[in-house]
C-alpha cells in the first residue's frame, strides 16, 4: 500500500530496539539529551510515513468530496424521501408559526377565547401528526431521519396547561404536563386524522363566529382539508394491522405531499387573515364600543340635566298636571340612568375576551345588551319632552309660551318617532331579505303593488285622460293666442327642440308652420319623433321666394335623403358592434425539436452494476448496445393503441383507433398477414392465447375471438364495460375485468366464475403462473354515504391479491400514483407495476403462513423490491414489460421515444435508447417484447401516426432464421388478406 514499506518496517524495528535502552537510561542515568534525540528521531520517522501515505493517496486518487461520491439507487430514493419529509416538516412549522401569530393577534379581540382555544388545540394536533409522520419516515429511512424522543414532545396547548393548574396555583410535574407521545403509535393514525379534521372544523367555526369579517378563501381551503382528512382516515382504516409494513408506510409517507399542499394553502390564507381580517374585526368592535361609549356619555349628561330640571317641580304636588310632570321627569331620570348603566355593561361585555359568541347567547340577553341603551335613551328624551310640555301649563306660563313649547315638542317627537321607525324598518328589511334589498326599494315595491290594484289603476287612467285633455285644450288656446300676437307683430318662432340653434331669417321662419312645445307635451312620443324630424329639416335655410313647388320638393327630398342616411348609419353601427365569429387557425402547435443523439453507450455509473458478474448478463449488455430500429411500417391510419407478439414469435398483432387490428408475420421483413376490420367500436387491446393460435380483441362492451388466420369465431357481448382482458396461463379461458368484478369466461362466452374484489374500480389484473391467484389494481370507490375526496386530491389506489380458489381477498396494499398496467413474470413471483407518470416498480409476491386461520393455511402479501430510477422525468407511454431470457430485463417506453432498459434484480439502468425522429413527431404509445427469442433480442413500438417499428439487436440472417424462426416462412402466405366480421 505504501511505498518504501520495508525501510519503514526496519525503522520501526530499530526504534523498538532502542526503546529498552531509553527506558534503562531514564531509570539509571536519566540523560535528558539522549532521550530528546530518541524522541526526535521517532517523530521524524512518523512524519515520513505520513508524508508517504499522503503522497500515495494523491497519486492513486484525487480528493473526492461527499457530493461527488456516486450514490446507489436506494440511496437516491432515501435522499428523495428524506427531502420530502423535511419539506413537510417545514410546512408544518410554518403553519404552527402562523397559528402562534394569529393567537397573539386575536387576544385583542372580544370573544376570542374560542378561537384561541381552537388554535392551541390545532397546534397540539399538528405536533402529534408531525411526530407520527417522523416515526413513519424514520422507519423507512433510518439513516436519514432521526427519531424524536417521546419525552421531548412538548404540548403547545397553553389552555390545557392552565386547566391542569389547580386553584392554589401549584403546577403538576413538568413531565406529566408536557408529555404527549404516550399513546402515539402508528395504528392511531386514522383516528388522529379524524381528530385533525374535527380540530380544523372547530377552528373554522370559531373564525366564522366573527360576523364582522368572513374570508371565503379560508372557508374553502379548510373545508377541502377537512374532506380530505376524513377520506384519508377512512382509507387508512382498511389497514389497521398493516401500519408497520413498508408498503403502507410508503403510502403514508406519500400523503405528506398533498397534506403539505393543504397546509400551505391554510398558512397563506391565515397570513392574509391576520393582515386584513383581524384589523377589520378590531375596527368593527371598536366602532361598536365607541357607540356604546357615546350612548353612555349622552345618557350620563342627560340624567344630570333631568335631575337638575326636576328640582323645579318635585315640590309641586297635589294636582294632576304637577303629578304628571313629576312622573314624566322621574321616569326620564330612571331611563337615562338605565341607558348609561346598560351602555357601560354592554361596552364591558363586548370587550371581554371570554364572552360567548352571539349565536350562543339567549336572544333576550343579546337584545337587552345591544338595544336597551338606545331604547332607554329615546324613552328618557320622550318622557323629558312630555314633562317639559306639561310643566309650561302647570307652572302658569303664558298661552304663547305653552303653545310654542307644545308645537315644538310635537315636531321633535314626530321626527324622533319617524327616525326610530325608519331605523327599525331598516333592521327588519335587513333581517327579512338578508341584506339583498334596501328599505327604499321595499317601499317602492310596496308602492308599485298598491298602484297596480284595480281601483287605483282606474283612478290613474282617469287622471291621465283628464291631464291629456287639459294639455290639448291648453295647446289650442296657446296657438290661438300666438296667432293673434303674430297678426299684430310678426316674430320669429323656432321649434322647441332647436332652442339652442342660431336664429333664422324672418322669411325662413315664415316659410313653414310653427311647432309649439304644447303640442309635444300633449302628443307623447310620436310628437317627439316628429319634432326631431322637423328640427333636422330646419337646420338649413330655405329660399325666401315663398312656398314654391320647387322649394317644397327640394325640402322633402333633402329630408328624405337625410332620413335614409340616418338609417344607413344606424345599420352600419349595428353591424360593426355585432360580435364577429372566431377565426379558425388550421395550423398545428408542434413542440420545438431538440437535438437527440442516437443510441447512448450503456455506461454503468450506478454502483448496483457491481452485482452483474455473470457472463450471461455481460453478453446481454453487449447485445443491448446494438439495439436499433431494423424495420418500420405504416400499419395504421390512426394511433396504435396496443400491440403484442404471439408466444411462438411468429406473429405480431396490433390494434388502432382506425377500427382495425393487423396481424403481421415476423421474419426477415415485417409483412402483413391479416387485417381484422371492426365495424363498430374502438379496439383497446389485443391478447394472444398461450399457444399462439387464438387472438382476442377487446372492444368497449365486447370481446372478439379470432384465429391466427384472421377468422372471427365468436363475438362475446358483455353488459358492463370491459377494462381489460387477460388469458389464463393454462389457456383454459380468459378473464374480463369489469368494474369491481373479474369474470372468468371461455371461448364460447360462458361465465365460468365471477370474482368480486371489493370497493375498487379495477383497471387491470394479472394471474400467477399456477392460476391460483390474481393481482388486481385500481382506484378505490368511496361509498355514497362516506367521505369524499376534494377535487384536487388523488384517489387512493389499491393493489389487491385475490385467491381464485377460495374466492377470498388475501391482502391489499395502498398505492399513491395512478396505475396503468400490472404484469407478473412467467417463472418467478415478480410483479411489475406501471404507474401513469412515474417510474415502474417491481414487487414480490410472497407466500406466507396465515396466522389468523388454520395451522397450515397460507396467504400472500406484496413487498416492494425496486423502484426503477429514470435519468430524467418522462411521460410513460403504455404499459411496461418484462424482457429478455427469464424476464431478466424491465422495459419502459416514454412518449418522446426514449426506451429505458433495466436489470430486474439490481434495478440498474442497462441501456437507454434515444429516438432518431424529432421531438413531437411519431410519439410512442405502446411497446411489446418478443418473448419467443433471445438471440436476437427484439421488441416493437407503436406511435401516434400509426407507424409500427421493430427494434432488434442484429438483422435477421439465415442462421438466426433457422434457429429461432424455422417455421415462420410459410409458402403462399406473402399476400395481404382481409378479414371483415359483419357483426362488428
């Protein structure tokens, strides 16, 4: 390892040889000079050894930082999971900070004890939820997430601490006061979610108890969070005994993303509520308090005035007037004092932090506190005014004084009564119409309804007729008067509508009949239109030669032309204001093309490749490097939906949205064998039977049975939509996935068995090689009466293992992402799950002993083996597949054309094929592997434009054809044959 190790060994030997000498010299003579020299020589040898080691390390490898060290796939998954939890923890801390700020800001509000208590309770619940998620993340990533001691879990609920304080002020021990994690086990997570939902609703209700400010954003975010929490609690309740399994723990860990999004929304809206809502509520409460304070001040001064005035009359008794005066003034004094006291009482109650909200107070208490001060003050003023009026008579004042005081008192009392009635009516209208109408509008509606009564309507018609007749008579009278005045002194008369026009000449004015405003008043709208035309006709002066025929015709023609021009202008204006029809653009928006390299050299930077030591895998890697497009054919006119090689490798079947399914013959060149035309419906899937002689095509509500020669043998109609079809490995029938049921059918369409998998909408199933179990996947179905997720929340997906022999559900595993397909390996219990927008996952189906049943009973469970890592985010196209000999590879195709190939056992990325075509042209839709041959390796892909491509490791030569495709070439089958089934 070190250069010069022999010399250093000799140096150490010499040093060890001299050590006894050093010891003896120290004991016998204790010579300090010799001892110093020996120590210095030993230090020099150690420094030389250290320098040589450093020099060797510099030569062998440069210093590598921790960030530059290669990380395995599991390490990347651990880092991503730890980062996800740390982001969730930061979100929870931000919400807790906002709740603390809100609690501090809400202390200055009246009736804030409820919101303070709910905020503290919500903080306590957040602490428990964060602790449970930390424990869950620590179980998944023990090297990244440290555990939190239960003793260090503090209780942030100050209200709870105060309740535990006894009346003497003695506090319990700190451990008993702060400990929260005594009962926090993973099994209580569903109940904690339900309690969390209740705490969120309680906090929201306390916020809504402030009528001064209502924030719809807070209501929507918290209501959505409540619905999702209840939904997640109901879903997690299905896994009561599985919270320590890695699959359920991963699902719980994946929930941190959606819970964190809700927490961010609540944090943001709560921050806005603190900035806007709390000052608004405070302003309204201060405004109400200032009103009560003003009432108290006025009532206090008025009581002093009443008490001072009462001194003039309290001695005068014995007659009716004097007793009435004293009664009114004493009553006024009582009412004024009551108004002052009740105002102070209401002011104190409104500013109290511990007062009850309005809807939790009896109505008579609320009315007494809010309305009694003003009512008492009004009654006090009324009694004082009545007593003052009577005092003028009882004290023997003059008649003038008594009369004036009586009139003024009546006027002020009427105004006070009218305004009080108006205030009361406004309050009634607000309560009746919930603030949608004003009092003036209600009065107008009542007036209109009264005017529409038959007697009132008859009176209005008669009155209108009288007014019309009077207007006509007045017009004739005015015209007669003007004619008489014109005979005496001719003057210039202008039309009524042209009052602002310039004066015309006297001859022009006399050349046309005058128009009087009285005519317009009596004629209604028709006369107004005539006036406007006359005004247009009088804009231009006419000839002064008199009423000649030519001048009359010219005036009529000019007026007619102006009228026509006006109509044309109106038509043009309407045509320009009419909305235009949207233009259609026939151009397509295509993504920008990026540079794409050809086939990437399979470099293995992943440390997981160190496990691939076998010669077989090494040869496979070398073959994968030579994968390339060998054949290409425009098979369809529309998107290729699905494709599959026959088990013997002789044929390739495709299905497309052009309502055709094509059977290709696989050989030196890809040739069309049969075209299967479907009259109705789109073909969603093709499936070869295990012996390769029967082909199934799946429609929406039917399954067609075809021979390899393209003859339709049977059309199996189904009542429910068919989501997927899967052949049984023994070839005795196939499975039809229909909603929550899996129906076992034979080729004649007879139902052999029906398997119900519970509240799940299955998308696909896979059958084990021994035909004893099936694995189904799909989103769960929420009951109509149960909790429903919000619009933006992902529905829970479930992977269910079902025993087909006992017809029982053995296990179910939650899954966060949408699942496209599920596949089981042919010779191993490996289960491949293809998510919609994530990398595929490899699971293992394990057979274990069932502890809940008999001694020798067995059950099954799923455990995650790998999550295959992608080099860059891609959009998966179609289902993923096993490939290679003994299903040693895992293939995944992206819509952009990238094909990723991993090793199944180590999850190492062996090869990545980049597309040759520009981005956005011929995007992939599906992929299929040819299991019949391993030399050469071959798979096919379908694209949006209907093209089918064959990728293989090497072109097919005569040797490969003789070894792998001996029976492929069949004489007389080179032509293209069509098979059309008339029944659709």
